[in-house]
């Protein structure tokens, strides 16, 4: 039971801060918050993702490129350009490292308004900190694992952030249904995205990139958006005005 709770808790918190902070805030700026709250959620993202913590800089640049060049040869992580998910994520890692460590300069438009915290970036890139996270996960399993198969879950903790990215970028452009015609092959994989908390509404998101609610039809549920509404009600964040959808936008699915 302890392993199940730990695994599910790590999965949910990691993907929540990835979609809430790295994606909807750092990449798209769908809402605003004070500098204090920004640092708080940035730190929470690090604590949730642990050894697989993703740089806000590298994540935002790649994601903005993904929208600008979706499923074209310039898309940094499209399944259209790779034969399998492993090849896609390896190519993504190389591009991510190039921009995160400033080995390569992106187009200037992709660097506008990036979230930066140099001290946290130094901690993220520290092998000592990474080793400490790996040791902590392993120690937890050593204490609480009661069956051999539980150990098969341990590597998932090590690579939680990139794993979520691989699921979204591969499945969200491979499997599911489409509400909107588009130049890319984006799809909505789940109508209730309990797996990645809204990230698998890729077709909806590519149509309305600045809309904080990734669900657009009555039967679709984006869990992260409802958390954002609560945070906005509490005054923690301020949602930017966004265009509400008309019936014509949602009633006729793409063929």
C-alpha cells in the first residue's frame, strides 16, 4: 500500500506542476502571479519532479517551438519525425540540453519572458542533488517494497518528468479523436484526462493555445483547470481573459 500511495502521489504531483507551472505558466503565460508565488510553485515543481526536474527555460523554448512548427520537420518533439517514441525523446533531450545549457541560441521570439531562477538551475544540474534524489527513491522502496515486482516501478520515479512528456507528445499526436481541423495531427486521447491532468487534450490545446481550460466539449474534463479556478478564486493567480467558445466551435468534430 505504501508503494502504491508513493507512486501515485509522485505521478500526480509531478504531472500537475509540469502542466500548471512549466506548461500553462512558464510557456504560455495563461495567468499571472506575484514573484513570491512564482518562486513557490517553481520550488514545488522541483520537489515534485525530483531527479527528473525539467528546466523552465528549456521546457518553454521547446514547447513554443512545438506550437510554431507543430508536426513539421522543425518540431522538436513530433512523432511524425521519428520511427518510435524512444527516438523522439532522445532527439528531444538533445534539443532540450542545447537550449537549457545555452549551447545553442533559439529564435529570439522563443526566449521572450522566460522564467529564470539561476540558483535552482544550479541545483537542478548538480550531480550530487540528482544522486540524492535517486538514493531517496531507492531507500523508500528498500523499506516499503513487499514484492519483487514493485521494484519495476522504481525507474519511473527516476525519469518521471520526461516520461510524462513522452506520453503527451507521442499519444497526443497519435491516438484519439479530433474536435478541430488543423495543419498538424494533434488529437485528444482521453475525454477525462486523469493520466496527465489535461495535457492529452492536444487537439483542443493546439486550436486554442492560450485558453487555460484544455477541455472544450461538455463531456471533456481538464482537472488542472479546476485547480486553477480555485487558485484564482483564492487570489493566488490571476487568469488572463480568454475567448469562451461558441457552440459552433464544439458541436462539429473534424472529420
